[in-house]
C-alpha cells in the first residue's frame, strides 16, 4: 500500500511548512489528487487517519480535491476526459494523446496558527 508512504510524505511536508512559519498548530491541509495518479483516494484517507496520530496534523482538517483527467488528441486536437491511461479519442478513435491534467499529487495549501 504505497498510500501510507504518501501519507507520511504529506505529513512531513506540512510539518516542515509549519516549522518554517513557527506555527504551533496545523488547521488544514488541502491535497490535489489526479484521477490518473495511481492513488486510491480511499486508501490515502485511511492511511492519513493512522499516520497523523501524535503529529501536528492530528486535529487538522484534511481536504482531498479530486482532479479530473483531461487529455488532448495528437491527431485531431480534441480534448476529452479519459477514464484511464489506455483510452481512445472519442472524436477520431486515435490512441495517440497527451495527458494535460489528472496525474497530480500535491499539497495545494497548508493553513497554520
């Protein structure tokens, strides 16, 4: 379950940011997870519940924003929302496309006191 190591990394990022701001408490952490990132959001939520114990994030609100995938066909230039990395353009049926968004996995914001 790689989501636990992701959870630990999120805690490290937020804790270091709080430390840099001389904050005593983290109120909220907002995370963006692309639908094609390979992260199972439910597993990440479960991992975060366990990993935040005895950290500055223990009482913080954790917001996970799901980022829909968007691709652009290299043949006809149509933009579409693929369900997975093996998709076809709905306009021309090409499998030659570029992912524009949907692979994100980042800490978007950290609110501290």
